C-alpha cells in the first residue's frame, strides 16, 4: 500500500498580496514534475487567485490554515469550511499548536472542526505534538495519544481514512531545533500503532503522517527517509522559494 507523500507549506500570518503572489510564482516557475503532493497553505487572502494560478498543475493543491467549527452564521471574522471549498481548497490545517496555544482550541472544538471540514470535502491535516516540558518528563506519547483521541478518533473508519496527521513537537516549531530522525520515527511509529489499534492495520498503513518542526533543506532528506514519515509540514522554509523547492526535491524517497 503506497501512502501519499506530502510536502505542505504553512505560510502562517506572513506574505501580503504582492509578496504571496511573487513567492507562489517563484516556486511554480521552478517546479519540475511533482512526485509528491505539494500543498500551499497561505493566509486566506491568497486562496482565491492561487486556485486559478495552480489549476491544472498535477499534484499541487491548496490548503487553509484554519476553519470555523460551524457551517455559517454570526461569527464575525471567521471563515467557514464551505467557503474554503468554494475557492478551491482541498486541505485545511487543524489543531496547529499555535491555534491550540493562542486561540485556546481544545479537543472538543477541534473535533467539531474536523467534522465540518470532512463534511465539506476538505482533508484535515490534523496536528499533534508535545511541549518541551512534556518531552522532558517522558510523557510525550501519552500527550499525543490524548490529542488523537480527543480530536480525531471519534470518526468512523471511512471518514478517518480521509485524514492526514502531522506530528509537530512544539519545541521544534520555529525554534531551529529539529527532533532527531530517531525521535521522529519513534513518534510516527507510535501514532501509526495508535491508529492501527483503533481502525486496523490497513487504515493505519494508508494514513500519511507528516513531520513538522524546523524542517530545512539540509535535514529534510534524513527526516523523510524514516519509514513512517510520509512528508513534512513546513513553516519558515516554505517562505523562501529555493528552500521550499529543495525540500520538495527530497522526494521521492530512495
Ligand atoms: C509549522 O508551523 O507548522 C512549522 C513546522 O514551522 P517551522 O517549520 O518554522 O518550524
């Protein structure tokens, strides 16, 4: 069973209109045929024109960085999953540690967001990961298991099979500190085992599990080479065309 290999670029709250367009153009101009699924996850303002710009480019998709948990209504300042779908989004990042930390998104809201995303035919890229003190206390697997159970494991099997998981240790995000290939493989193996326990081996073997946390051109290959790592969720390095392309070119795995 071949899992989808994915490189997703999370632009976070960076890039105004012109900067974002220039970045996307620079990347697209230099892209060869894509052997993995590449996803641009820009701020909302870029989604509409990027869906036109990327249309027809095989294996290049768009993702949002968040959606609201309700379908529509009086939620000033929010964006609904159906709206994202209507501008050509195929993916949505949910449960990013910055959303958990700064916007108090916990298990219950995230589970609702997962449901509304799937109901609108968006693929959630569901992030899990522990803080430094949890890693140091050695309880990181418990924490990640709890996040999986709280936000994802309510799904029926057929719906869970649509989800992508991203392991992003909080201590490695934007810090320049990367988890070692061994730490990453151990956690990805643990996540796949937890999925297998809940949904069976076949579904677990089909689920793409991405690593995120200071992935750069000089470490992407050794991180992606791990047998349970199916790609990356890239923050800082997604903002520089040459870095992002080098990371994309770390695929296919040898
Ligand atoms: C992220 O924000 O998802 C991320 C992994 O950021 P960075 O690559 O900058 O650590």
